[in-house]
C-alpha cells in the first residue's frame, strides 16, 4: 500500500473534502507562470527587523520565477516601509483567531489561496503561524513554511499548546540562527531535519558621508565619543543595562554620548528608563532619538555599537553595524554568539551585567587602534557569512527543493 502524504492523511481523518480539493492550477507540470508565494504576517505596523527583512525578501526574489503577495491582519501605510509595498497586500482585520470572524476570514483566505493557485505559504509570528498555517494546510498548499526569529519571547501561555498542534503542519521551519533552531528542536519538539537555519543578510550600499559630516547632519557634533544602540524600546532589548553602563563609562569619558535610536513600544518601560537617567545623573550624556530611517548615517557617526539585549534571535542591527565596520559590544545571548567571534570581530559580555558592559565599552573608547581592528574583522565576517545575496540564494534554493519534493 502506498504511504499517504500528511495532507492525504488529514483528508482521510475526516477534514471536509471541499477544503482539500486542489486549486485550479494544481496539476503538476501544467503551470508556466511564476510560482505563487503568499507571506502571512501578523501585522505591518512597525519597521522592525522582521518587517524590513520581509520587504527585502519580496523585492529580491526573482520575479520571473516567484510572484509574491502578502496577507496581514493590520498595516500602517503611513510608515515609509509600507507606503509602497513591492507586491499586493491583502488586509484581513482579524482580532481573535477563534471567533466567528476568524472563521469567515479563514474561508476568505482559503478562496484567495485557491484562486491564486498558491504553492508556497510562508508565515511570520504567532497568529500567522497558528491560524495561517492551519488554513494553509486545510487549503492543501503544497509547501508551508514558518520563520522563527526568537526564543519564544512574544509567546503567551496559550501559544504553547497551539504550537504543539500546528508545528507538524509545516513542511519546514526556518530558524534565524542556530540558537533559535536549537530552541525549535528542544522546546517545540520539532525533528531536527525539519528545521533549517537561514541567517539574515546585509545589503551593502555606497557609504554615507564621513563621520564628521554625519555628526553635523544629525546634530551630534558637540560630542567627542558616541556609543550607539539601535532597536525599538522594549525591556528585552536591555536599554536599562545600557544606561547603567553609561553612568560608569561617563566617569572616565564625561563627553561621551549614549544614543538610543528606536521607537517606543513599551511606554511603562520607557518611563522607567527616563527615571533611571535622572537618578543616575546622566541626562546630558543620553539621547533618546526616536525612530529613524538614517541607520547608516548613525553607524557612520558613532564610535561603538552596543547591543545589550536580554534575548536575541539574530539581530539585523548588529550585523548591519558589523558590516559598516563599527566595533561592536554585545551580550552573549542567542544569535549574537554566532555573529561575533569574541575579541576578534567584536566583544561579547554576559547578559544582565552592566559592569562588564561598561568595562568593554570604556576599554574600546580608550583604544582606537583596537576599535579599528575589530571593525575590519567585523566587516570581513559579514561579507563572508551574512550577505543579503547569500540569504536570498539559500531561501530560493529551499523553495525550489521543497517545490520539487512536492512535485511542483
């Protein structure tokens, strides 16, 4: 007896036949048009690392081979990143994934998948994984992938049970680092052969103006040294550790600026940070700049990039700083240890240790030749391992391999 595929097993188990009939373009070998790829993402309301990466992926996939579209539950088109998306975007305004509206929207998504002849669904974040993965499976999409970008920091208790149910539905799970892959295997109990690591990649563009010109343009010329961190303000990003380290460093470097570039996503935590700055007496040395699209200019203007996170999957900001030749100090968490070779392409310090963080920053501020050496090694590391081109080649190869295995 022939072995049934997973989707055939689901059909045999009593899933309604109407939900399992192939779409009009599903006959193997019949399609001459590009492969239809649907990305499902929880929301496009902030310009975070995953959102930026998704837009870059869509722009970079070969148009002759892949035709992309996006389904999201919420979008802010006033944000520059989403004002002109490189593909069609369909908004399904779902508030809960288990009510009558969710059922209606699941039928709408199924109709879209069938009418478009979608061959690949690729999900980002929890609701897209759980709800989108299930609907895609019931719609008999041949290839279903999930991107996992952290060690479950955004999950709620209800997600643990839901993931146990939906994880087997994915053809592959793509982890953003080996640490995230390990989490998927050990915590989510995925089989190792079904989890692949695809590192983020950096695009290299022509450099901006020199350091002094960048500082003048950003209004930062008054500061002798600048220590930069980039990331939306959340407790997991460890900005409080950054500020405590700043207070120590400023005793030796009173003209240093500790610059935080990122949007405020946790107002209560942001209020704590403002109170901490006042209590530490470092108000003249700290600037909350807010969100900005000038990351390359900030990197050109700074002396050190710092990533004090409590948890990281794989930081886009870190490898962008490394690619720009900025010496980096990062906590020894998640994918940071895969990006940085300690004392060669950057400096790693323990998490939750502002003293170690301040010592590493001060030592680099005191030693410009070492900063330059670390910056050179960091750039070489990114060029050899973390380019956007390498990431896209790997992703496209995974798509092609899984399509071939599905007979597409």
